[in-house]
């Protein structure tokens, strides 16, 4: 299956999807029915394990959504396992320099584009139904590599990271970035917004796609207007809480 996310980015369109922390294929299906383009299955800040994630990927594909796995760290084993179970891409945290970025790419791509561990007895190869060479070629073409720029060091080395081939999206993490700037959690702080806008502009010069997290429709639209193509909108648990709270307050107050 072609990667819809990569296809949209190549056509200069934007895509929209939430972070998912719940081990619920039903919630993933609902996200697809609602019209999201992708989901980010969070194994860094959530309780999900690899076997649970595999079933959530199935649920995403059932409704033609891309399934991206945020791995816990820039680790070849974690990256390879996420792709082996059928993820359309990996989202890799705390990329601070060119070496980090190169390591991430190497773990996500097979030779000659990387050093990903080779096994075709996996769900991504349809348990050997896909012929060997076809599988390796398809995997390299269709696997998204998304790297997080989250700290001051990443800001300093942003130009070097931009020059690393095979990176599909440079994802700006507003929360971690705000902490590294000494303003933790202040995701609307003028200093943070200025840094983010600068990164977006610098990436555009080199024709690189940018991603970002937003907690409001207004914020998402602002970033879309700035040229961001990969919009991570909120988190499943937060959206459920907000709706529940809205109903309770509306009825009781």
C-alpha cells in the first residue's frame, strides 16, 4: 500500500492526525471514521507495548489511515520492530544533531539506503507473501522517517539536520522545546512562536516538510497557513476528557 502521508506531502498538501495513548482499536477506528489522515501511536509517553500497537495499526489501515509509531528513543531495535509490524513510519524523539538524524535513517531503511535489520517473516512483508526484493524496495519507498527537534541543541544544529537525506518530516515538539528555552509548557509564548516560525521558514528554503503539535483548531490553522504539512492535533485521552467535561458542565451548570 502506498504511503498516503508521503503522497500528500509530495503534493504540498497537509495531513492531520492525533497522538494515541489508549490501547483501543475502537478509538483508532473512530479517528478514521472522523476523517483523520493518520494516527501517531505513542510508545514514548504512553503505556502501549509492541503487540498492542500491532493491532492498532490494523485498525488504522482498516479505515485507510496511516499509522505512525512514536518510538521511545532513537534505537535501531525499536525503530525496526515498529516497521516490522506494519507501521507506515516512525517518529523519533530527541534528535539533536546530524549524527542522530543519520542514525535514525539508517535504522529505518534497508540497504543501500540504510542498515535496517533484515527479516521478511514479519507482518510488513505479509508474512513472506511479498517477494523478497519487492518487499525491501517497497519498504524503503513507503516508510516515513519523522524526526523530533525538541531542544536547544537541535535548534543550533537545525541546518545540518535539514541536510540529511531520507528524512520526510522535521517535527517540532513545542512542549519539550519550551522547556529547553526555559519556559516549560508555555506553548503560546512569543519567544517560542518566534523560534518555531524561524524553523518553518528555514525548512521551506530547503524544501523540507515540517510537522508540529497543536492543541487547538486555531493553532493548527495558524501553522497550516505558515506552511506546516504534518499537523499532529492533540491526544486521544485529552480530546475524550474535553468532550466529557463539556457535556458535564453543559448539563450541570
